[in-house]
């Protein structure tokens, strides 16, 4: 019904009605154009061109809709991937900060330990040097005493040798032998 009304309105609004002279004559160009137009429209309707055009447009609309849906899905997937990468980047950044902080703490601890080890080493070396100095002093004192004893014995020997006569030496030896016998028995 709709098609018939549209054809009727097309005929009524045609410029053919504005022509002068007999309208239904093949001499009237407006009538010929009207007949050609009606035949063209009838041919289009007979060949179901409007239905095919509608089907093609519907198919194209379905393709566009599916492409839009796919684009939305891709956009959502891209958003989730972006969020995942941002989360991973944040985790990596936090891990890097923890590693740097841990390395800094370890470096500070190592520096403190090295400082303590250095102090201990210096104290140990100082104590060893003090011990060596004390040992050297004791050795020097012992050497000086030994030298003094050697000098004293030599001086006493020289003095005794000068003062001793043969009779005094013989009496001194006899006294020493008597003293040793008394101690042994």
C-alpha cells in the first residue's frame, strides 16, 4: 500500500501536470519522461532493487556494527593490557627501589664493618708494636745487664789478678773446696 501511495504522490508532484496541451500524447516530452520514469521505477521494483539495497545496507550496517564491537573489545583489551603493564611497571619500580635501598643499607653496613675491622686491625698492630717495643726494651736491658756483668767480672778479675798473690790464691781455692764439700755432704 505504501508503495502505491508513493507512486501516486510522485505522479501528482511531477512536472508533467504543469505542461500545456494534451498531456497523454507522445508528443508531450513531459508525458514521455513520466512514462520512462514510471517504467524505471517499475523495473526497479520488479527486480527487487530496493530490497537488495536494503539488504546490502543492512549487511553493511551489520559489518560496521561488528567492526565497532570488535574495536570496543580491542579497546577494552588494550585498556586491560595497559593496566597490567602499568601495574607491572609499578611493581618493577618498587622492586628497583627496594633493591637500591637494600644495596645502600648493605653498603653502609659494609662500610661500618670495614671501619670496625680497621679499628680492630689498628689496635692489634698497635698492641703488637707495643709488645715488640717492650720486648726490645727488655732485650736491651738484659743485654746492658749482661754487658755490665761481663764488664764487672772482667774488672773484678783484673782487680783480683792484681791483688792476688800465689799464697792468697791457694788459700782462696782451699776455702772454695771446703765450702763445696760442706754443701755436698
